[in-house]
């Protein structure tokens, strides 16, 4: 029988709780932001009015963030003149994020030092130390309960009739056990069937495709759900689902733009979803450029002056945000495995010709591994922005986590000056990828899984960027694919 006791209330502080430390840090960053804003408002008329009527109504935000990032460095170096020129850097994107009231990401202490010095403190630590203890919210207190047992109750004695009942139950259990042991053989035991669909039976294949499967292309698919039983079934190409009314049949889809996309067949049974995905490459005749989801530029608009480049004069700025990315891509089955290949390209992204800080330049080689999307992808950034650098190879990823917007392992090798031409090379061999910049080894990364057969090459720039040439080679040095966009750099 359960005993009922008294509850004693205890208190436990969360002061050492990591979640509280993070909340306290966000609170202090918000306080420093207000200090910085107060300085800006005080200086506005004399120093910042060219960017707008007031701090609250900045009209040239990109230029303002750029100017403020430079001012932060000037003020810091004036306060600490012995600091080397490259020791402290900050991008305009970091400045913009710091001034956002609702930004919940993390900032490195060296960046917070710059803001603290601008606000009149010696450093971020000095600001924290001088912040009034009363201005920082106290740690929450957990109210815990501890049950104090009551004195034990007397144990009742069993009657003879109760003893007789317990004895009968014991004999019954013993006889049932003997029966199960001698008369129920293993092959007669009931089988356990999860009744889940067998995904390996689900298949999808292309029956026909207009325009040689190049965008725009109307593709007819044949599907087969096998012998699976289900409540309902759908196929999704990314723009809404289509009902599959029979276990096998055909379905058509019009693809307007080139890309490597996925078709998802979804079976619903007993309220549960079971999905199998298929890779569908929508090919291109040549290289193309894309900004956002709806702006596309064909090869004749972007191959100029023996380079791959989208001139600023062709951009409809009224439809583009201050920060935008241009993606140059070529979608074709390259009939080679990127796990044993060499990729090389010559690129740049200078501000004076359309680059945007942090001058992110991403290279992505899209593969097909067992009909699943796989890739070798990484970005190169200004050295002040390496906290956002990442490297993804098949099933391995290191650095910044874009999906969850979380900082990860720093990759200094990805910090590069992109104001002038650089040559980037990746060598994949024996499950190790080596990254070279201007023929110097910058990083070696072992990886799990497979990149697989190369389906597409993508080069993306924050801004517009330039590509001089692209080349794929075997490990033996034989050229598999090369493109110099009309130039002679590779001849």
C-alpha cells in the first residue's frame, strides 16, 4: 500500500545553468546595442546624416553598415594603436546583425570588443564588469519538492482464506507455464508483422521528356507502388502534391527551370507517412544565372569579356534586396564520380564590380549517390567572416550550420581575399577532400558516404561575382570537362 507523506519545498538557483548564461549574454548584448545606438544618435547630424535624416530612418543602409564597420575599426585602433591592421576585422553584415533587435545568433567576443570601445568602454569584458548588477535580471529559481515519507502503517495479517487463494493462483500459473512449454512450438507462435510499406518496391522512371529533358521540359513518369497496401498515395515535385489513384500508372509534370530536383512518392497508412525520393535532373544547354527564385539569365546575357559574369547594368534593382546572391550553374550528367576527381576554377568577387561583403563565394558540386542528392559544397569568405564558413562533403559537414543558424568549428582555411582572381582546386581521393587556393593546400577533410555521379556544377556569389574558367580532371590528369567562356586561359 502506498504511504502518503509531507512535501518539503526547496529552492535551487539556475545561476550556473547554460540556458540562463545564454539569456544573460543576450541581455547584455542588447544593452550594448542601446549604448551604440545612443552614440550614433548623438553623432548623427555631424557624422552620419549623409545616410539618412536620422538613425531610425536610414535610407542607404548598405553604405551605412559599411561605413560603420570601418569606423569601428578606426576607433578601436585609435584606442589600441599597437594592434596590427589585420588583427581586428568586422564585416558590414556582422554590424547589421548586431543592430537588429530580434537577432538571436551569437557574436564573437572580438566583434563585441569593437562595439564596446565605440560606446566608450575598454572592451566587452569591461562593459560587462561595469554593467550594474541591478540592471541584469536575476537567475530564475526552481521550486523543487522533496517528499518526506510518513510513518509506516501497520502491515495487516493475511487470513487463511487469502492464503488459499494465493496458493490456487500459483498452481494455475505453474500449469499454464508447463502447457506453453510442451505444447506450443516456436513455429506455431503468432508472427509479428509491422505491416509497414516496403519502400524498395516503389519505383519511378522517366517515360518521355520534351526538349531533351532541358528546361522547359514536360516529363512523363511511370510509377509503381509494388504490392504495398496503403490508405492513400501522392507524388510531390515541390509545387504541390498529385494523387496517385492506382498502384501503378503515369503522371506528368512541367519543369520550367533547370535544376537538380527531387520527386517524392508518399504513402499514407494508418496515419503514418512513408516517403521515397527520386532525383530528377532538369538539364541546361549551357551555363545560366539565377537570382532568387524567379530571375533567370541565359548564357548570352552572362558570358561577356571571356568570363562568366552578370553585369550590374542588367539587374532590375527594384526587385532585388540590398543583399542578394547570383548562382551560376550548369546541369548535365557529367558521367564521372566526384569521389575520384579534381575540380578547379578561377574566380573573384570584388566590391567595385558587384561583390557584397562578406563576399561569400560558394562552390557546390551536386552528385547522385544511390538516387539520393549528395554534394561537395563549401564557401570562401572574407577573413573577418570565417565564422560563417562551412564545408559539406557527402555525409560529413563541418563549420557553420546553415539549417539551424548555429556557429560551429572555425575553418580559417576558408578565409580568402576575393578582391582579385584566385584559383580554387578540390582533389577527392580515398574518402579525403583536399582544398587548394592558388596551388597551396589549405585544408584536408576526411568524409563519410559518397558524393556520387556528378549531376551539376554551381558557383554562387554574394553579389554578382566572376568566373574565368572551370575544369574537371581525373586523378591521372586527363581533362573530363573544361569551359573557359571564350577565353584562352586554359589553352
